[in-house]
C-alpha cells in the first residue's frame, strides 16, 4: 500500500540524494563527524528507498498517509 504523496516523495528524494552523496563526495567537510558520516549516508539511502518505493514503514506504524490514493 502506497502511503507517500508526490510532495513528500520529492522532498525525500532530494534530501536523501544530498545526505547520501555529500559525505561520500565531500569527505573533508564531514571529517569532524568521523564514522557518523556513514550514518548520514545511511539515512540518505533510506530516504531514497522510501521515495522510490513510496512506502514508509514509520507512516504505516502510525497510520499516516500523505497521498490521496492509498493503492498503487
């Protein structure tokens, strides 16, 4: 069941791409984070995944839907 709307999906995609790419492409900028930069990249990957599949497990848990139509 789809639970992510278009605006939510676009925001997740953009933020996810930035969080995934920035620590890997600009390591000097994120050097102060140490190993946490990989956690930042991981959060970005999760956001991209939820944007691609339009399903957010946290939304399911709390019964939230940001889309008008609930089925793919």
